[in-house]
C-alpha cells in the first residue's frame, strides 16, 4: 500500500514545484493562432516550436525529429451534428493523449515513482517471460514445467505485497523437481516472491548470477540492480509520500548503478537492457546526481534504436520534465535539444514583456557552439527570438532564407517555414498567402496541416477575403476553424452559400443557417429574415429549451419558430414580430417582443454577439452589417419613446431595472448604467405607472 500512496503524493509535489514548466487545462482559453508567446495555463500548444508551448511539447517534437518518430494524431470523435473540437491550440495532456497511448504523458506519476521504481510493474511481463523461458528449455520435463508455471501464476504482485504467493508454495515442489534447470527456475521463483513481498535483498539473485540456465542467469543479473535500487529508496519517502532525497541509501544506490552497468555491458542487447537504462536514470535521480543524469538523458536522446529506449518520445519528454530542474537544461552537459527547449521557454511573454529568463539576442548568439550538431535548430531559435521577442519580422526573413521545402518536413523544418510565413504576414507582404499554400503538400506530421490552415485563415481574415477559404479547393478543411469563421466573420452572402452547398457537412450547413437567421433577426434585417426563414427553417427543427450552450449540439433552428407568449407581456409569433419590424423598424411593441424572444430563449450575452480579439481566428470586424443585439437598448428606447403606450413604457422600465437583478451586473447587454439611473427608473415606474402590474410586481432595484 505504501507504494500506491507515495507515488501519487510525490508526483503531485514535484509537479506543483515546477509551475514555470507544468501544464494545466484549468481555465484554459488560449489565443487561437499558429504560435504565440503567452503560456497562460499551458494550453497554447502548436505543432511549431514556440515559446507558448509547454516545454514537454517542444521537447517531444524535437525528440521525434532526432529519433525519426512519425507522430500520428488521433483526434477525438464527435457526432455529425455535435460541435467540432478545435484541433489546436492544445495542452500537453491533450497532445500526448492524441498522438500517444491512452493517458500517455498526462502527468508525472508514471515516470516518478512507478515504472522500474516499483516492484509490481513487472508482474505480468515477468510471469510471461518466466513461463516462456521455462517452456523453451527442453531439459525441463513437462510435468515440472506445469508445476512451475502454476506456481509463477500464483505469484501475483499487489499493493499490499504478495503474502498469498508464499502460501501458494507447494511444500512438495522441492521433491517434485529433479531437473537441474527446473530447480534453478524454482530458485528464481522463490527470489522473485521475496522481492514482490518487499524483501529487496539482492543476495538470492546474486546466487543465481552464474546459473547455467540462460534466462535465469540474465534475469538474475538484472534483478540484482533492481533490488539494490528499491532497497536504496526504502527510507527515502516521508509518512505522506513526500520525497526525501537525503534519506536515500547512497551505498545501495552505488551498488545498483554498478550492477546495472555490469548488466548492460554483458548484455548490450539483452531482454532487459532498455529497462536497465531506465532504472539507471532513476538511480541517478534518487541520488540527485545531475551530471550522471544529464549524461544518461543525452544517451537516451541520441539513441536512434527504439529497442534500446525504454520510453516513447512522449514519455521521455514527461520524465525529463519531471526529473530535471530548469537550470539543468542550460548545463554544459545538457543535450542541445534541452538547451533549445529552455531558450524557447525564456522567450515567453509575461504581461507583454520578454520571458522570465530575459533571454537576449547576445546571450542566444553566445550559444552557437553548443548547436554545432544542430545548425538548423539554432538558426530557427535566432529567428524565433527575432519574431517573438524582438518583434522584427524583417530579421526573421534574413535569418531564414527562402527555400522551397522538399518532401516531408521535420518539426524544425516545418517551424522554419511556418515562421517565415508568419513574418511575411506581419509585414503584409504580397507573397504571404503563397508562403502558406506551398507548405501544405509537405506537412505530414501530426497537426502541421492544422497549423497551416490556421495561418492561412488568419491571413485571409486580415485581408477581408474570408469567402475564398470556403471555395471548393480550399485547404482550410477543419470543421472547427470553418465554424469559427462562419459564426464571427461571415457576411450574409457567404452564409447563404454555405447553407446551399450540398457538398458541405450537415453541421456546417445548419450552423450557417442558424447564424444567418439569428444575425438577420438581431441586426435589423427583418425582411431578409422572413425570406430566408421560409427557405432555410426546417419544419419541426429542434429548439434550445433548457440548453445553455446552444451550439454544442445540433443548432437549435427551431427557436426561430417561436410562437410568442400568452401570459405576462403578450407577444405574437416571431414571424409576426419580424414582419411588423420589417415595415416599422421602430415599432415599440414589436421591439419589446423581440426582446422577449431573446430573454425567454436565453440569448442574452450570446456568443454570436461577441467576437474574439483581432489577432486570433474569428477576430476583427464582421462582414455581417449591423450592431450586436442588446435588450437594454430596446428598453431605454421604449421608455423614452413618445409614441409608446403606458403599458409598453411600464414594461420597458420594469425590464430595464431587472437587467441588473440580483447581482447589480447588467445581463442585457449594452452600456453599463449607474445605480442612480436605475433608481430613477424604479421611482418613475412606481410613480408614473403605479397602477400597472409591472409596478406592483417590482419591489427592488439593484
């Protein structure tokens, strides 16, 4: 049980101790752009090497380049009418889960205290290897194999230890085994049972280190180092699982290192070689030997033979992040990839200023010799500094000469090309769009194409040419990007075209129809609403009653078939309201009923009435004419309209005051009104329209 407790607590302690490099999805609302400098809560990740990326993401991308790993994205599945998920920006956990094994890289617990550092990790694999080796040994009789295999299957490891495994020991097993190899398997089995029961004594394995049985000999050689490693950490954890490095047994760590080195020397491609390298890294970490740990990571990073690496690139990035302090990335022994990751981190912006490390261009230039093996990466770092820190796109272009990509692009190659395109865009260069387009055929790694789509979409957004992104041959195909543009930027003509395009997805057509009708209705284009509703409003379309996030599922087109109200302030159907407003746009009663539609259907502070910042996808001026809707504006107009009836004015005053109930904050849109003004509205309602039901109903102002 102790292992289960301290692995969680210690992992948490280490993660929270590294806020500059950790990641979280909590309150994550990143800027939707190809690459940035604002780390925020760690969810601004991109397929480009960028300051805003979680350091684990930048490292994993560089490791994939070094190892020739092709990350394949497995995006989350959605139903046909469900809102598509933005492919990027993403957090480290999201990226790791999409390109790695389920749950891979999501937290530090696996790499800190599980893996080779706990006894139970090898239960299943150890059983399979034991039985496979046993069955392969022709000198062991069949009946002995059966007895030994059954005994091994009963030696399951649990968090409580394996006392049951001892009970399962057949007292007659000694007498039943006559073959020499069989008895060596039995001796190994007994040593393993002791290990699983928490007796981290290497002696039984030392006794088997010269066994004539090949598998028993090799496994025992490996287990000597493993036993010493676990013995070393026996007093290295506090009562609640907190790591106490000073409590580690240094002598035992030294014995573990010696045994593991001897094993990999004699078994350079053994069955447990990769695992032994991983366990050696753990030994160096437990001993806080940063130099040896950096050497071990350098070997692991340089190792292109995947069979000798015990971790995927995702898990290796996670482990390095968990075990190396930030200053180690800059140590002389650190691999250039680690230095590059730290350089990018130090380029992050904090409240608009250069990063926490204050990395200057001169300091970066002084590192040139460290990147002798990776000149392309160093040139990219200089260009990234010019773009993200110096804000000099001209220097980016001089640093990264124009060179058409050839074949599939690595992360470094992709980042160089994409940064050039960003710089051209920043300079409003006429070649910027072509710079994005020419990269698409060469973008094969995970999320490279999504990054390019985002860059191209932002280019056309700034140029006011959104419709070209929806042409038949457009490379911007991600449904989330397209939807964001339709919701925030598209004009009426583009929206109609998307509804009519039978080759578009059912979701895109429905969203386009919904946005078109909503904005026509709330931007004063009432005649157009009536015309398009006849064409685009399906019969029996679903509404949004009880749904707060209206566009998470199928767009609720049925809302536009609203039948009005029969109680309170009475209103005819929405079609009748729109028809009245089409003829007399300032009609007070119809305007108040439009407000009732918005209020009762939950459209206050609706997402279609807001837009992102101008520098991200969906930001900037919309091509749909008219102002965003505000109920408060309707009420203020009605209460001051000489043609309004007393009932209309009373209701307008009542609703205007209630816009601030009960918090004192405006829930109806429009400009904030001071409390004294709301007090005046309340008194006017109570004095001028005291006999109205609205005056009698309203007891307070807020």
